[in-house]
C-alpha cells in the first residue's frame, strides 16, 4: 500500500514537485511506484495559456477548482473547463489549455512519468525509456 500526503510531498520531496511556465505539478505517484500510471495534482496560474502535445503518453484530467478552456488544435473545438469537468487525451490530442482562473487539476498519465520529464519544444514529454534498454 502506498500512502502519501500532499503537504508532506511539498515540504519534503522536492523532486516530486515540478514547475515550469506558470504551472506546478505535484507528482503523487510516479513510474517507480509500479502502478502503471502516474498521478499528479497540477496548478495552472490564472491568465496562463499552455499548448501541450503528449505524443508519447495518454492523459486524463479532472478539474477540481477554477475555470478555463481547452481547445483541440486539430478540430478547433473548444470546451469549457470548470469543477467536475474531465477530459481525456485518448488520441494524443494536441491542445491549448487556458486558465481563466487558477485551475487545480488531478491528472493521470499512461505510461507513467518518472518525475524527471520537462516539456519539449513541441509540448510533449519524451518517450519513456524501456527498463531493459
């Protein structure tokens, strides 16, 4: 059983707290935990805009707080994000996420991230390296 508390991770496990351009991700579960997915709580600053393209990962996201918009860049379709909204990037969808208010999101990645990833220039994380490589 894995039991962790958000406050303990933020205070004592700085390697699980990753920040970039106007967002912070607290990685509660990572690849090394052996669950087959990673679980993060992500905070996006009010007024920020982010374009991501997880070409090597699937992601599902649940909005816990705030308001914003997500646009599928392939179709141009935009959806409102508010508490209770879930979206899943089931086709490695390139998208833009706008935080009209601070967004607090619960996110799962498959394959799981290791914790060392940073967004590449194209908005993706690098493909995971197989364990036997």
